[in-house]
C-alpha cells in the first residue's frame, strides 16, 4: 500500500466515531487470522506477503488480546452461530505450512500472552530439508540473473515441456512463471523447477531445514498449539488427479492422527484452491472444518468446510512510520469484515450434487471412424483415460455416424439430429442439442471442430451449462472471414480453451482469447505400442509388406486431404528416384485426393516407387519397416504422425512449421517445395550418423507425451476448470 493510503487508513481507523463503527463491523463475525512466517525484522523471504516481523506480530497479539477471545479454529467453526456468547468476540489464529520460525519466533510470543493457534502442516515436509517449489524457483532465478543467464536457461527449460507456453523476455520473471506453474499439476511444477535447478547448479541458499520437525511439533502441542492438515505434499488439489487429491486429503489425516495422538483439528487448502469436488472429499474424509484463503469473516451461515480468513503480514499492520499501526489495523480488518466470501456457492443450485461424478459432454460433428484423423484418435484416448469413479463422459454428435454404431463408442452417445434433419434444418439441430443438455445436465461441455464449436457453445450457453470449453487443435487453416466473425461471438460465450501445442496457443491469443484461460493439453502417445522396433521386427515387417529388406523405405501417415499436401511427396519421390532407384514411398491414409494421386503416380511412372496403402487400423508395421518418416502438411497444430515417428525413433523430414519445430529438430523443408523435400530426403539417407542421433533424440522427446502424463494432465484439467469457472 502506498504511503498516502497508509496514512489515510491510519487516520480513519484512529477516529473515535469511525473506530466504534469499525468495532461494530468486526463484531458481526469471527475472524480467522492467517499467518505464514514470523521472522526477525530484516530477514528476507521469496514472498514478502508471507512474512510478519516479530515486533509487529507481538503488537498484533496484544491488539487481538484486548478485543477477542482466541480459540482453536475447530472450536470457532463449531460456535460460528454464536461468536460472542455474551463475551468478547471469538477469533482464531492460524499458520499455514509449518515453517520452523513458527517454533522459534511465533511460539514464544504466543506463550507470553497465553494464546493458542492452529498450524496446518504439509506432512511430508515436516522434519525434512525439502523446500516449496516457488522458493526454489525464486532462488534459481536470482542466481541466473546474477550470471546474466536467466533468459537462455529459461528458454531451454521451457522448451522441454510441451505444456508450457513460450513467454516474451519481459515476462520471464518470478511472478509470471509462478502463475503459470500454479496452473499446472504440482508434480509438473516440481519437475519444471527440478530441471531449472539442475541447469542452475548447487544453491547454498537452499541448504538446511526450513520447516518444523516432529519434536518441535510435539513441543508446540504440549504448549497448547493445535494442528491441522495441509495435505501430504502441499499439493494443489484443484490441479491434481482425483485419486491423487483423495490420497493427499485422506492420508495426511491418517498420518497426523498417528503423529499427534488425535485427529487433526481441520484442513487448509494449499494456495486456497478448492471447488465443490475437493470440498466434498475433505468433508467425506472426516475433517470437522476447512479454511480457505478467501477474505472475510466467519458468520452463522458460513460453510464450515469453506471458512474465510483474513491474511496478516507486515503490509497489513505497519503504519507510515514503520511500527504497528492500531488505526491502520482497525481499518484493514473492518474492510475485510464487509466481505462475505464464506457464503458463496461453488456451483449453482441444482446444477450438481456433491457425490456425483463430473459429467463431461464432448460435442463433435460426428465420428465415422476412430482413424479418420488426429482429433478423433486423441478424443478416443481422452475418453479412455478418464477414471470412471470420478468422471462421466458422454459424446454428443450433431449428425449420426456413417459407419459406426453406438456399441463402437466407449461412452454413451447422443444425437442432435438425424441425417435428414441435419441436411434440412440446422436450427432444429441446435434446439435438440439444447434439449439434450438440459436433460443430461453436464457440468462441462467441450467442443471440437468448427460446427461442433458453433453449435455446442451456443447450445451450452442457452442451457446454462456451468462450464464451456472450446478445443483448438490446429492453427485455423480452415477459417474464412465468416468463421472469424462467428468466432468473435462464440468466444465470448466460453469459459476456457484447451489446445494441444504452443502454436495453437498463440493462434488463440491472436483471436484475443485471454492467455490465462488457455491450457495446453499435449497429445497422447501409447509409448508401449509405439516403441523402437528391434531388427527382427523391422525385417519381419518388410517381409509382410512385400518390401525389399535393404531398400530405402520412407513412410507418410496422413489423410489424403489438400492440407496434408501428399501431392508434394509424390513429386519429391520422382526427384529422388534417379539417385535411389529402389526407394519405396508408402502413403498410409485415405481421403478425397486418392483418385487424383493415383493418376499422378501413373503419369510419373512411379507405380513401383509410391504405394497408396489406404487407412490402416494399425500403422506400426509401416513405421517399423521404414527408414524415415515424412510429413508434408501445410498446417499443423500438433502432428500425431510426427509424434508416432518420434516414439518409434524414426527420423523424419518435415515441413517448416512452428508446430513441427515444437516437436523435433533436424530436417525441415518449405511447405510445397518438392525439390527441397527431395534434397532433404537424400541428405538424411546419406548420413546414417545423423539418422541415429535424430532417432535417439526423438525417442527422448516422445517421453513427454506418455499416456500416463496425458491422463494426469487431462483429469487434473477438468477438476480445475470446474473449480475456476463454477457459475454461469
């Protein structure tokens, strides 16, 4: 707060008449004061808002002792209907995280005044030398800044995580990076900082113990301090897989009960992040109450598992002269007393039941084959990895599938129109989709493709679905002027956006979608299915496909659509043949260009060189037989084919596109340039060492796209988005 605001707050808080009004406001509820650290004056922390100096903490306790009765947080929760009971108002003092300075500096000041407090412990940090990842991030950035290496090191680390957007230089600062990492599962934030710390080297500032040990916890318990849970690992619960969140909540309670000899008095949500799903898990685990970081006073109507608190630090207590300001504190607490955070519903009445699974509605034009394209395959993987104990996915089609029956889908399917209705009246399709949403009552609607996005978003908005998510899996090569206009309207109705690459992320930002509401969910790879083939498999695949055991074989897995540009591959094959007469080019995929491609192959006399093998349910044999992969697309969001090449250690020649550069390094050519493609193919074939290097690097990069990582990211995403955008 600026000096002028400090002075005004202090003057107002010190006026007798206003002081009495402030006293009345404060008495309308019971405050739960939230502290983190108590340090001697001048000691630094990575976050100053976590710190209260010892002299101000002591003065605040004196101020509180004159105005309140201090009780443990569970006692306050039980008596929230009657916070005065004829005496002074109740309050509670809480500390999050279990810092060692709570024992060294806060406890003596509390004991001098015979006051109690509740400390919420991240169980697996207690008695260790572990540090929170934000502190480690802050120390690493300080060290790198001192060496003038922050920009280059961060660029390298950020590029190694497919879910991490690239930031402009001016944004590669601690607060911006912390916000990004707080939008990811805690294990990914830890992994990011681990890699950054490895690149930075040993840091003396992070040695020693920062948190309490169990002996200190026992001594504080003997002194009247109570303890609650802050999970096992200080896990961001709204970004955790449901099974992980449940373990963090339940196991921390069990371990604290064993350590303390009695159940913990309550629960504190790490970073204050919660939602209806997390709240219910906490309640069901046996906690009597839970505290948030929402600001406000506890009143009779406050939810005991969503108790608000009032954060306290030096910035809220210090007056303009640097000491404790009673008037400033009075004003600060009275202003917080006006807030009613504890009464806010997490989801609209009637929209959800606490025990229900999260209902997810995926809207897409139709799926005629799971092998039609990358989006269909990835949607199939997404539905497959969702834990049915916690999620209930359903598919909503605008039109019927041409070739598949409902039994061919892994979840219930609902149709918004018959084929004749779809051709005759799009308005009736929209009305039918609205009716389906009103009947099925999904918590989240997620849309795919152009028509799915237009109809699904509008219908969900009309039906008042709590959360609308728009998927973007390409860079919008399909967008016409009309599409751009329609997207401006539709984007205003959505709550969140999900994309599969940094390139797609940037495309959305270019449409003025807020970057903070876009998540990157990288594509999934089955790394067991797509693994580096042994020589025997390679030879067997060639024999099965009637290929020479020694000839160069190049494969392209792509639908035969103009955007995939298979024409350029055929022209390049003709240019390669004089140098590699026995080379074979395999085009795996189907589409409307097949007839024209067959004609061109015949015109160029490539019948023995280029084979159109059609769509294949299993492309592995073709990849196992090949020496290199080819990707000729003119536009990509994140190529599934290239990911499969990577997973199988298959070096590739690919178009010079930002999305391809996200995935690999190596051989690139200008889209549509057959001569350059042929030159790159020959260059790669003539350099076995380069192929071996690319193979090893590709496989290493592919590990970031495992099904396990995809399942973790996807499930945590839906829990988080339901908590972040709960009410329409």
